[in-house]
């Protein structure tokens, strides 16, 4: 892979960011400003590229808990426990204990505790099923591979005015200068979704920009089925991730400068806080026959 690739990717994103400064200063970049940088995560990328109005609604509103969210967060916690401790004892109890130790997850913990007994039992059955499958399928990782869970990756661009940030479920390997020596694994408790691969490519982009070398491989592990989707990292995939990031940054800067968000109906409409005031979103759901119905557990496990 081109040893100067990281430099070219960085320059491409920074040029796109700077070109948005045509009529108004970018957020946090006014002369003498102490404003915060524009923070870009995988979720913001997905939201703003799918629908700018959805990103605005999600940014300023609370994310509503769902059974899918609860299952995904619990399974994530159990995966971390399995990798770091090597065992899962009581899946539901262990997962709930992990949520209780995380201040950010305590609202979700209270929501799970308030579920009707039948719904909570259904959630527990699914969590136990996936935990047992994890124990049966997931290999023990050699300590020499330096497995790290929930590793945070950050890269500041444009003098700190733009911050790309990601947190990966599992990173394996030690950085080795300009050599591709890291593997990144994301764990999903739900079904395959198209954006999962794009999320991983964004992770790879952030790792490339901060280290100067890309991961040699990225993968998504689906705990429901045991399937592993693997992408050996290539220059083409990184360039595509940079273009996607650049497009999202342009949209986010426009919104920060006061542009009216464009409404683009898509698969996120049913979970959007702006739906009650969004005629295009309503029309989209009605055309698909979705209405505002709530699916059962299988339908909700799309995380």
C-alpha cells in the first residue's frame, strides 16, 4: 500500500472541510474562538448521509431505548467479559452488572428493569442464547496478540477544528510503525445491515490517519449466527471511506452554519424523533406498509 496514503487521505478530507467555509466561519474555527471541534462518529456519518433531518433530531433528542438496543448493549458487555476474563457465568446477571457500572448505561438499565415480565423474559432468552453461542464459538485470544476491547481511536484534522472519533469492540495486534499490523473486529447482536461494512471502513480510516498505517483487516462478527464478515483492507476501500467522510462533513458543517436540513426518507424513518412532523417520512413508511407498528423481538434485533 502507498506509504503516503495517510497523508493523501488527510489532505482530501481537510480540503473538503475548508471548502465549506464560503459564507460563514466553520464551527469552532472563528478567530480567537474557543468553540468545540466538529466531532464526526460512525453514527453521525450514517445519519446525516441518510437524512439530514434525522441527524438533527438525533443530535438534540434522547435515543429511545428498544429491545434491540438492550440486547445489543448486553451482548457487547458479555463479549468484553469473555475476551478479558475468559468466561461468562450468568449472562443476564453479568450483563446487567456491567450496565450498573457504567453511568451512561444506567438509564438503559432502569428501562430494562421496568419492562413487563414477559418482554424481559424474552430479552433474557435471547441474551442467554447469544452468550452461549459466543462461549462455544469465540476462540481464546493469545495474550501476545494484545487484544483490547472498547479501544477509542481519535484523529484531529484541520488544526483541531475537525475530530474523527471511533470506539471499536476489539482491536488485535500492536502498532508497528508504517506497517499494517492491527485487526479490528466489530460485534453485532442483530442482523446484517449494509452500513456495517461502511462503519468498519470508517474505523479503518481513523486508524490509518492516526497511526499512518491502516489495519490489515476489519471484520464484523454476528453473535446470532456466528458469521464473520471479513474485509482485507485495501487502498480502494480507504479512499471510499474518505470520500464518504468528506461528504458527511460537508453536510454537518452546513447544518452547523444554519442550513435547513434536507429530508430524505429511508430505513431510519421509523426510529426518528422527527417523524411526527415529517410528512416525507410518514409517506415513506405508509408506502412500505410499516405505519408506526412495533415489531417483535426478531424484527427489532437489527442493531
